[in-house]
C-alpha cells in the first residue's frame, strides 16, 4: 500500500503502483471527486473539461460536467451553466430537476444569440419544463429575435431552430412580425427556408399567404439542386395533388442536373421517402444512374445511396418515420458496413431505425475495427445503439468485448451496457468483471453493475475487497489533505487529464493545414487574473512553441525551415498601464480592459505569442524598404482605435528595423527607446468572456505580404491571479509544447516565407489591396488598404455569406447570359459573339454588366466599417476610395474565404448608375463610342485615365467604370511552406512556352491558334504536347516560362481536371502534380488555363486545381476563367494577353490590355478571365 494518504491518493489518481493501469488518469475520476472540491477548483475543472479535451465522447463529457456543476454554490451554479450551455447544450438533459430553474435563468442571462447552442439548450430545457411555462418562454424569445433577423445572421439561425422545435401555433401578431422580418432578408433561398419553418406554426389565411409566397420564392432560387431540395421541403406543407405536383417538379429538376452527382443523389433520396411507386423507383434509379454509368467510380451507387439515407436520420419528420424505417431496413449489411466507413458520425442518429440484425452487424464492425482516437467515438456509438439491442445481441457484444483482451475497453463496454442488461446477463457481466478485470477496473465496474441489481441482491453483495478504489475512499483521502495541498494535487490531475485527452494528442478531425478565421468553439470560464499583465519572473515565462491541434501541419512545416532568431515577427499583448509587461501566452485577457497589441521585428522574444514565428530576413529585403503594419478588427470582437491602427517600419542597412510611423506612444514607458523598434496598437477587450480575434496585415508597396490572425481568450472575473498563474505554470511545466495557449498569433496568409530582395524588389506599388476572410459567423470581411505617397486609406466592410454568394451568382449569371444567352451553366448553347461586331448586342450586355457590377460594388461599399459608420463619415470614406481608384493602377485581391466565393472583382462598376431604368433608357458613353468607331485606342482615351466626361451621368454606361477595364487586377493564392511567390519570371536568351493541347476535333480553331501564337511570339522557344503523358513529361523536365493549356476540363466527383490529348484521355488533377513530382524551382512559370467548351470548371471548383499549380508545383500564378469560354474568345484573348506579357508587360496589365482589345472589337467577355497571380508579375530578360 502507499505510505501516506497523499501518496496513496496520487497513486489512485495517476495510475501508479499499486494501482498501475493503462490509460490513467480517467476523466470519470473528476465526477467521483467533485463533491470534495471547493468552488474555485470546480470552476477550474469545468474550464478544462469544456475547453481543452479533444478525445472525449459527448455523453461522457456531459456526465462529468453535470457532476462538477452540482456541488457548486447556487450563485456559481448559474454562472457555470451560463458558460457551459452555449458550448454543451446537452448538459440540460442530465441536470437534476432542482437545477432546471437555475438553468433557465442562466440561458436567459447569456448576452445575445451569437451561440447557436444557446438556442439548442433552451429548446432542450423547455422539453423538460411544464408545457404551459415552456410555451411562454418560447414566445418571449421568438418575440425578442423577430426584429433582429434582418441585421444579425445568428438571430436567423436561432429563429430557424426554435420554429423547428415549437410544438404549437404562434399568435397572429408574432407570426406577422416574423413574416415582416423575413421579407427584409436578402436571397430567395434564405427567405424560403425560414418561411417553410414558420408555416407549420401558422393558421388560416396567414398560412395560405405565406405558403404562396414560399412557393414563389422557391421558384426564384437560381441553382437547380438548391431549388429541387427546397421543393421537397415545400411538399411537406402541402397535401394531395399539390404535393405530388411539387415533388414531380423537384424530381425533374434533380434528374436533369449533371454537375453535382452526390448532391443530386441526396435530393432524390430525400424525395423518394415522400412518394409511392412508380415515382419512388424512378427517383432511386435516377439517383444512382451516374454511378452505374461509371461517371463516379467510388463509392458505388448502392453505398452512396445508403450514405445519403443515413445522413437524413436526424431531420426526418414524424410522419415520414415509417417510410424511413422501411427504407433503412431494406439496406443490406454490406451497404451498411461500407457506409459506416464514410458516414460513421450519423450512425447514432440512424440506430432507432435499424433492424436487430443490422444493429448487430454494425456493432460487430465497430468493435472489430476500434483503434486509436476512434475508440472514443465507438464507445459513444455503442451507448446510442444499446437501447435497441436484444438480449441475444447484448450477449454477443459482451463476448466480443471479452475477446478484445483489453481491460480498459472491456470495462468501458460493461459500464456503457450496464443499464440495458436483463437479469441473467447482468449476473454474467458481474462474473466477467470479477474474472477478467483487476482490482482497479473491477472495483469501478462492479460498483456500476451492482447498482442495477434488485435492492435485496445489492445489499447482499460485498465490495469490501474493492474499498480502496471506491469513489468514497478517494474523496476521503482528498478531504484529509490541507486545502492548498488538495488544490495542488487536483491542479496536477487536471493538467494530466488535459494532456491525455486534449493538448498532447493529434486532433483526429484536422483536415487541412490552414487556420480558419472562424472562432474556435471554446470560451474560458470565469477564471482570470486581476493583473494579467504582471509577472515577477519574465525570464521564466514559457514560450509558446506549438500550435493547437488544427495547426499541427503548420508547426511541422516550420521545423524544416525555421526562421533565423534574428529576423522574426514577434507579437503580443501588454496592459496599458504596463506597456513592457507582456501578458503570458497561457493567460487570458480581461473583459472590458485596455491593452496594447504590440509588434516587433527582430530577435525571437520569449514573451511573443506567435505559434510559428514567421521569417522576415532583412538582409534580403530592398534597401530602406518600408513596410506598413495595419490592424483590422472583427465586428463585435476586440476593439481597435480607428486613428491608431496603421504603423510603419523601415528596414535599415545594418539589418535592424526602425519604427518610422509610430501608432501610439505609451505614457509610462520606462524605456522610451522601445518606441524605435516596437509598434503599440491600443485595443480594448469585449464586454464578455469568449474567444476573440483581430487581424494584423503587413504590406509592402500596398501589396499584402503576410496576414496574421490573432486569437485570444477573454475572461471576466472569479479566480485570483495567484491561483490562475499557479495553474498555468503547473500545466506548462508538465506539458510544455502541447497546451493550447490562451493567446496566439498565426501567419495564415503569405506571399513569401522569406521575403528575399529578388522577390520583393520586383513588386510594383499597388493602388489598392483587398483581403477577404471568412469571419466565422456567417459574415465575410473585406479589408481595404490603399494610399498615395504617405496618405493611407484603410477600411473594413462586412457582408453576409449568403448575400455575397447571391451577388457572385448574379454577376456570374450575367456573364453567362452574355456568352450563351442563359444565366445557368452551359448546356451546349451557341456562342452569342460568334460573327461580326454588333453594337446593339454590346450595349445590351454592357448595360447588364454595369447594373450588376454597380449593385455588387454598392453592396460592399455600403458595409464599410461593418455598417457601424455614421452616414457622413461613410460618404467621405466612399468618396475617398473613389478618388483613389479613379486612375488605373495595380489591385491585389487576397482571399481567405471558401473556394466557391471567388469574387468577380473585374465586374465591379463604380460610376454613378441608376439601376432601375428600362433597358432602352441607357446610353453608352459618347467618348467611348467615338474611340470604338475611330482609330483611338482605349488605352489612350481620357475615359480610362479617370477623366470620363460622362462619369456623373447615371444613365450613361462607360466601360471605364469597370475595374477590370481600368485596373490591373491580381488575385494571388497563398503559398505553402515549400513554395514562394515570384515578382518576375526571368530568362537568359529566349523565353520558353510549353503548350498542352486537346486533340478533340471539335476544337476547330486549335491549329490556326497555334500558328497565330508562333507568328505573334517569334522569339519564343516552343514545346508542344498533344497527349497527357507528353504534357506531364514536359512539365517535369522542360524549362518553361509559360505553361499554356488549350484543352477541355471538367469535374468528376467534385475533383477538377484538365484533359489533354484525345477526348477519352484521363484527366490531369491536382494530385497528379504531386504524384509526378512536378515542382518548378527556376523559372517558376505562369500557368494559363484556356478550358474551351468546359463545363463545371468554374472558380468554386477550379480553385483547388489553381492552388495545386501554385502550392504543389510552385507556379508563379494561374490565369483562369469565371465561366465556360468558347474557342473564338479563348484564342483572341490568349493571343493578345501573351503578346503583351512576352513583351515585358506585367500580367495584370496584359490581361487588362487583352480585355480592352477585345472590347475594341465589340466583345466585352474579356472580363471572364481571372488572374490568380500578383498583378505586377512580369517576364524579363536576366541582366537586361
């Protein structure tokens, strides 16, 4: 036995002799010791369980949280629930009834509706309250939300969820208010979705009017599969012939779609549950048709269909459950097993619908394949399946568990199944525990099993032999320790729990190396240091050296190319009153407190919060180069000071960095010389606890070089500074390098990892840089930075994800309509611009372009400063931006948003325009018409130099109002750790072009196009490939300055490809680049993709291939298209663009000149081309 109570307790908690065991310490021990803990320690434990544990199944976490909340004093219970429920709403299900009123007060006390889980917690709680009181709360909350829907994305989500779960009818006035708010929203799909959720809660004439409006809105949804899916939802509000008619319409639309086969399958599977034969059979046959025809090779149609049905389980309406059960039970075991590997997360939802044989087969599969991180998921699935298992199947699971020969797993399975064993099996389980489990696990499991015996048997069962491992004994040992020693051992225990289940392990769900701008889903509980910036021992402060699990790949990449310790970007926070006392990365910041965010370039500082320090080697930067450092906020998060958000650094000849434009000058600096090397940005933390962000961008020549996402946890009160700092030291000392910091900065967008002079010195000054990033709350942020000389322009705009996508779809649809006469994707229609120039056609298309371009531009500009700017200031900001952008210049668009949201910036139109006039009321600019009909080149026209005489006439369209005709635009892709951007492509004697072509006989202009390029580029060295293998060989071996694809392309199973050679040739996908080891060191070529008559290879699909050329193959950039292009356009644009590029023009300017040349010939479709490259990239002869 252990020598003292403390050592015995330590051995029990940590699995030391004589209680050694695998997988110690166990999370459940927290639940056992909770009654013996004081309030502060319980709060600390709750914080760890909420925020730091990755590998814990939901039910297990919820059980422990409930046990930790129960012993708290009542005031702390409410606060703890206020913090926990937005993260884990299922806690409500397990709360003791005596805590339900407290939980309701806690939920109502959570500010705003930013957390979707708050709504889930409320609905779950209301299910446990008496019906009358619950309805009153429902109605009160819906009333609060009704007026905020138009402005707040989260309010819409909350209303949507509450309407789905409201069991009755809404009062007429409340329904009317909700209807009014829905009418104010943008986008037919969003409005239709909310209407369909509101309709079941309405009656009479109000319901009929809403239903008619919903039907009209559904028909306005532009994307066919979105429309079909919404028609299926609409059918649930209809009956009889109306319902069947709508479902037939949905079937026709979905069956006709030939782009997104997996989505089509999901829509048709959902539809099939609502119809009878023969339509049911037709729907299922159409769903798997692309799979059976070989258009998708894996998974099979049967498995994909099973996966689709499994994915519907959580949302099946009550009236469809019999049909759904019948469909699920028709799936064979093989389908289920294969679907399990793809859709395991949905299986707990489908468990109630499985037959006994299916349940048994799935459980066999789960238990036979359990390993590593999946074990937690598998125990969770087991707990969900257990209520539906027969006695025979429970016995099978028990035998399988014994056969696993793994004591902890057997113990967990016995505890999970304990409540479901019938008496004979319960006796067997007790026998198994006694025979196969040692003292530790035997005692733990028998305590659970015996609890389910009849009272008389329970009393007769002696557990004396296991007394020393019982929860009561552990609590007794803990209570015998002095208070401080008790806290110390519990904090050690929490550190070990954190290391085992969270910070020290690899996150299983991490799917890529890029850090999203979405807020990480954890909020620190009420635990802060009153003086968080104070630290008596700064030299002992641990350095944050590793990223959270989602950043593991980034950290690994950094190890292979770690920056010099003399040349890194350091960031951090300091209290306003102590600007040199850096806050430790492990400590949260305090709500409502003022801090400095600081940035310094130089030696790696131990107090910096950068997860992976980013290199900035001054010896390779242009002499006397100046870098602008600009801070941007996120709406409702860390507040920055508008007049103190831009600083400037200058790189000196001795490799040091000097501040040439300070941001703030702290009053109480003990060492004023710090101002010469460090920028101080005054910031203020939000009013409530949570996770918050700001963004710090570094620009050179107005070009965004690096973007740093800063994330902090903010807390509001509670624990003392000494206790929190003690906890931080314990955890960091035990698990240094594996603990998720409270403060962190990550460089998540970069054009260059090493910023060498050969790269940056070639950058030309840009007029404007715009960065787009996903704010993580349904909003997209636009970060504008512009300027002339020493004058800066910096603004933010915020637009909802739905509205931005709607604008993109409309703009792209307008381009399609001009090209082939239909706003939908190309379906073999004729090219409208084939033939002689037609001024009427050109005018009609330019008018449509301008109307949508102006609306797009207005939507972005109207959101400057997130919509919070006063009208006068906003007007001045808009006027200043317009003045800055009046003359031609280079423009950079950098993106951290979804691949589907490639903004067609070339179509922005910023001349004043009255968009509601009849189409025949618009006129083209007389100056433009004069140049079009005469000999004046557009490049020489006043219009394209900011002096259009018709600019202020809002019924006159001038092409110079389009950014794509006026500016040289580039949309560079962020590079990976092994790649670098290049500002120029250098050649020695002659530039080389590799041309990969399709030999499809339908491309009738290919040979004349090749001949034209040979004639226009007489000095170029040529390589031509007319087969896939030859193209890949040339890309891997030939020296190329431009790689030009003149071919077909497409998408199979969401994977974009290019097709070189004959039409039946295999495609070139992104992964092929890596497989063939294609990597361009020098030169880094420009890749030009001219995908003629190519369906579905538009930006949202193609960007994966584009980023592959840049990030995998190290290309300088890629030229692509917004929409399908036709041969006449493809040939003319490429010829004109490449001629200018080979003559030394920057690629952005070459694209612009090609657009203008086509426009001069009466064709506006040059706007369809997108340069995924720095606009100032040029081709130049070395040493010239």
